[in-house]
């Protein structure tokens, strides 16, 4: 593993939890999940696009060609909708169950799904078999969710 990536990955996890609080604050203030999702989605994707284009310019890499975009599999275009579903779930349920339970459930579900994706090499990932250590780790996370939810 690239050890320089670890701090960035940890920061991404921290920011994901902080994002939960920021997004639920928008929903509580606006009072509508649908309108809040639209506002959050617009701001998120606009700022993300600006940051990505800026990073692209700084990296001095070529822009993708239309043929590159046309060659993408159909499911690659669904990332934005999946992100919107995640944020909608966050707006609907994080305040009810609490940030810790919401994040524990969503991260554990993500880890289990990722293990399956790695094991079978799905969606372009290199095959990494689900060995006993990975399975025990995922099982421990399920136990952790139960402990967090019960408290």
C-alpha cells in the first residue's frame, strides 16, 4: 500500500462524517429533503467540477476525447445518481439514527460490497480474493455496528 495515501484516505473518511452533519443541517434549515438534495447536489457537483477542472489544468494532462467518454460502460455514468441516493439517505435518516450509526452502517455496507467487488474483480477492480483475514475484518465491523447501534 502507498503509505502516503493513508493520511488522505483518513481525511476523506473524516470529511465524509463531517459532510453528514453539514448536509443534515442544510435539510433542517430548508425543511425539505427534495429541495435540500437539489441544493446539496448542485453545490457539490459544481464545486467538484471546478476543483477537478482546476486540478486537470495544474496537472497539465490532456482533456478526454469524445471517443473516451463514449467508450465508458453504461454503469460508469450512474456515479452521480448513486451519490445523490447516498445523500438522500443521509438527509432522511442520519438525524433519526445519529451520525455514528449512519456512518457505521454505511461504511460497513461499503466494505462488504467492496470485498465482493475485489473478490470477483467487478467494475474494473483487480481480483483480490476474500481471504479469512478480510472476512473476519468485515465480520468484526458488523459486530461494531451492533455495539454502536445498541449504545
